[in-house]
C-alpha cells in the first residue's frame, strides 16, 4: 500500500520557524472516524483515507486546528497541548512522493535542510466536499461515502461531472483548463507506468496507450494505473487536494471579477504568488471571503480617516 507520511504542522504567528509537528498516523484516526462515518467499516480505513476523511469533517482552518489538538491530547494524555498557543495549521508530505505534482515546496527554516523536500498539501474541507457532491448531483451522478475512502472512483465521478456542467456554463473555460491540467498530469503517470511495465503486465492489463489516454476517466480506469496505484494511493489524494485548491483559487478570483487559469496559475495576467497559494491551500472559501471583507473594511476605514 502506498502509505503517505502526512504530518500536521501547528504554527504560531510570529514564530513560524518552530511549529509543532504531529504525524497524522499517531492520532489513530480510524478509531476516531468509526462513529463519524457509519457507512464505512472500521476495517476498511487506511492511512491516507483516514487523514482526508478527518479533515473533511471541518469547515475552517481553526476548526481543524482545534480538532487535531483535541485528538492529540486524547491519544497522548500527558501532552496537554494548549489551543491558545497556536494560530493555524498546515499539512505536509515528503517531496519524494509528490514528484511532478506541482505542489508548493515547504521550508520553514534555512537550518533545516531536510525540510527542503517537504510539500504543502492543500486541505479538503467540508465545503469542498459539499461542492463536489452538488456538482455531481447536477450531472446526475451519485456520490457514496466509500468514494471518499477510495478516491479513484471519486475522481472519475468528479471529472465526469465537471465535463457535464461545463458544456453550457460560464465556467466552461475554467473547467476545460482544469481537465487539460490533470489529464496531462495523469498521462505523465501513465507513460511512466507503461515504460516500466513488463510485457506480461501489458498483456494482462490490456494496455493500449491510444485507448487508455483518451480521457481522464479512461486514464483513471486503466488496468495498468489501477494495478500500480491502489485504492488508497497518494496519486488520487494529491489530485483531489490540487483540484479543490484550484477551485478555491478560481472562486476567489471570480469573486473579484478576475479569471483564473489552473494551468498557468495566473489570476488575470498576474502569477499567483507563493504566499497566496499557501493561504488558499490551508483556508476554506468561507475563511478567505471573510478575510477579504475584513481587508476591505480596513481599507475603507483608512480612507475615511484620510
């Protein structure tokens, strides 16, 4: 199984060089989630899906931060982490499992060279899940609880729904570029897999690049891909994170009357800064919109005083 060593980083404003690092696997999340998702059997939980399903329970960075601290204190009763000591949370993963994904490199200290390979993994919040389910419902596609536990099926359904809603939609250009981006990424993965596959594997899984690479759905359903990347694979979760991040960036740009291109990572004609990519990776739409309102109010008050 392609287990990903996700870690939560708990930060304090003004002291970002000394985060508290908590390995997601140390929180024993399957046990915690058992009562939250009754349609998923306890034995079905795996390391990657447990982390994502846990994150999906919460609507904001603050809610998730508090939940991680509560769970950590429950599992490690001697620790007694104080919520008041931390301002925000992020999730990281080792860079050797994020090659060719385009995730942000994360380095919090020049002295910590080993952190050069860490990558910032965008959160998937409750609002992201609601949005995915709503889009699929519009396309007549049913999302089940197990799709979030084994997200290869979820991605097939999700991209199918995006294709459906973009046909006669003002969002057509965005969804077309979104599809182009992830189809290209998956083709890279497919070509790497077929290059290293044996002739027996190619025969057994009926490998045919001309057929398997025709669409995102065919790539995800390819026998070779399914054999290489199992149900709980990093591949599917990283793509899910990145798609939700792209949709958040697009939503925020659209709120301000700008376009966002997920391929070039440009809002209008400007590159999206690393700081803004990081902020949108760890924040929900609700939080980002509230921040914008606060900034607007501050600017308005400043102008009125001048």
